[in-house]
């Protein structure tokens, strides 16, 4: 049982790291040369370490599928992660001569989406499958990972909404209530049955109000937003209270919390997440610190 728990935790760490690799790959093709080159170097350092650890964690029957996403039998026609990581900023020599309708590929030889993001997503799916074999509900894992991926992109989406357009004011997100309105709309784009503002049954004289519950998936979602009067320590305390409050609720099988931190008040977001995240079979928890 201990070995199963250790393996599940190891796979959970790898799944979390994969999200960071996706963002790093995107930044590696940034238009700003200095930022793009720095991200490319970091990707070249981090991906091989992650790849080796993932291979070691996978069962034998999934390793061949995993490596197929890394390297291509036809690297010129169908490049994969190996080619992208080796040189994400290699220019596409034919770009300038191509008609506009063919330039959707982008100006780089190895397109981020086709050569890196899509095969890496498949590698993540294989890690999820491996984790599901250890007794963790794979459907529940897929939902939590989908939410984590959505919430990682929250600051970029809010930046678009907050910008004015054609003399019209943008949407202001000043507090948690504003944040919840945006999240409710986003969740309805992806899930059929989103219950807002649900109060859990009373326990030990108290009750807990859940911001959202995905009723079919049985996932609770908490949204928090930092402010001068709400410290990282207090947010941590609230999340721990939430974890105990939702435990053993029949309609909640997992908790995903997003903390929107536009002012970057949380100094160590990766450490904060790692401290709270858990694969406890009674209530798996994922926290995303979304910094503006």
C-alpha cells in the first residue's frame, strides 16, 4: 500500500510539472529574443530530466507509447518533442515565401502546438492512465487536471477582459465576487452541471460554503483572490479549513482551488501549491496560484 501511495504521489508530481513544461515551451517561441532564448535553455534543461523520471514511473506497456510522442520516425515531416526541444527557435526558411493562408504554421520550423504541446498532452494522458491503475479514479483525475490547466491560463484571460475596446470600459476584477462571476462563465463553457454557492451539510456545529460544485464530476471549486488584508498565511489556513470541511461530503470527491494573485503577493507560488496539494484518496486536492 505504501509503494502504491508513493508511486501515485510521484505521478502526481510529474503531472504537475508537465503544465510548467507546456508554458515553458510556449515562452521558448516568444517574439522577444532574450526571453525566448532564456526559456529555450530552461526547457532544454528541464524536459530531459522530466522525461527520464516519467519513463521510470510508467509501466512497461505504456513506455512505448510515451516514447513515440518524444521522437518521430519522420522528423522532417512530422517533428515531435525531441526536435522541438533541441531547437524551438529555429526559423522556418520558407515562411516569408508562403502565401498568407499557409502562414498559420508560424515563423518557426517546429510549431509549438503540433510539435510540442499536443504530444506532451498525450504523454500527460499516459501518466494519468498509469495513476488510474493505482486505484485513483482516472475520470476524477482528468477533471482536476483539466481545471488546473484552465486556471493556469486565468491571468491571460482576465487581462483580455480588463482591456477596454472601442471606447468601452473593460471588465474590472476587484474582488472574489468579480472573480467568481468570471469563473462561473468559464466553467459553464466546459461542464454541463455547475452548481454555484452550495452550502455543505452542517458538521460539528458549522457549515462550509462551496463556491462551485461540478455535480456530475463531484469536484468542488474554491476561488480566492489576494489583497493587502489577506496574507498568504491566512489563505493557507482557509484552504486547510476547506479541506477538512469538504471531507466525507457525499457530493464532493475532490477539491480544486484557484488563488488569483494579480499583485504577486505570494512569494513562492510553486512551494505554496506543493504544500497544499495532496492525493489523499478521501479528498484529492489541487491548488493553482494564478499570478498576474
